[in-house]
C-alpha cells in the first residue's frame, strides 16, 4: 500500500526492479498502537490517503466528512493544512496517533494526541520525512470495546 511501489511505477519499464512483499506501514502502525482501525465503536470504515496532489477529486478536505477512521501516509504532508479539515469533521477529543518508524523495534515511537491539540502538542516540523504515518479515529480509544463486536461469538465458538 503506497510507498516505493508508487515510485517504481514512474520509472522506465525496462529498468530492472523487484518488489518484495512485507509488512506495510499501515499494518505496522496498527500493530504499534495495538488497535484495529476498523473497530471504532460506531464506525467500520478506514480511509487510507496521502497528501493532496493537483487534479485529485477526493481531496483531504472532503474525506473526513463521514467520520470514518482515516490514515494518512505522510509523504509531502502539510499538517497545518490538513488539521483544520479534521477539526471541522471530528470532535476535538478524537484521538490521533503519529507512528514514527512503524515496524522498526529499535526506533519505533507512538506519539498520541487529539485532533484539537495535535498542532500545539506535537513537534511535527522536526520529523524525518516519510518515516511516519498518522492515524485518526475513535478506534484509538475504543478498540475492541465495541459493544456490537462479539454478540454471537464467545471465546472462539460461534453460538
């Protein structure tokens, strides 16, 4: 999902390259926060997106309108531009997590905040480019506490 594959797509087709599957940043970041993004109590959708590029119709100003979990791959990301859009659609106390070096046990960091406080609390300007992913949504707080998640399953046995 995103990453180097995007860059390989623009290279000449005769240039030798190989894509080796592995754990993607989205999965590694989900593991780092120990929560599953689809499970946000009353939300089940996850939007994966990147910084807006000219000509896109699904701009980041419109995507948060449904209140779904949203995950930003932060290549060329402008936090001060995006957070006002988030603040229009999510309550100020909506949790966010910035995962730095997702999947690297030596340097991985999880920085937690909220939609309302992120720009003031987090030193996003000094993050190394392309080494972090931003998770936004109720799932960061609610996680598996969804009341509707296990009505017919009990300890691995279906009723």
